[in-house]
């Protein structure tokens, strides 16, 4: 099972929209560049909610955006099973 494109695309679009590189997002979020790259490429089967929250924080997402990201990830995992 792979993470649906919608979550990957949302994260990439959010990062690009903020003008951040993966390295910059890694520093802001406290995650490794590898983790960010793996999520963006769909190599992570089930990103943890805590990881998505860290990404949202690093991207400066507000509570509504963060909840939407978490819901989207949760829903895509249920659909892909």
C-alpha cells in the first residue's frame, strides 16, 4: 500500500509554495531529509500522525490545514487497504 498522491502532492505543493527545499523543511520540522523525501516519493507506507504534525508545523500550517492533512492521510490509508 502506498500513500495516495493527494497527500504527497499536498506536502510538495505546500513546501514549494513556501519556497522551501527539503533540507530547509527538515530543519524547520525536526525530521530528516530522507524522511521528507520518502514521504514525498510515496516510499513511506504509513507516515505516523506525529510525523505529519511535525511536517505541518515546519510548513507553518494552521490547525485547520493540519487536521485536513491528517484526515486526508487517514482516509487514504483506509481506502488503499
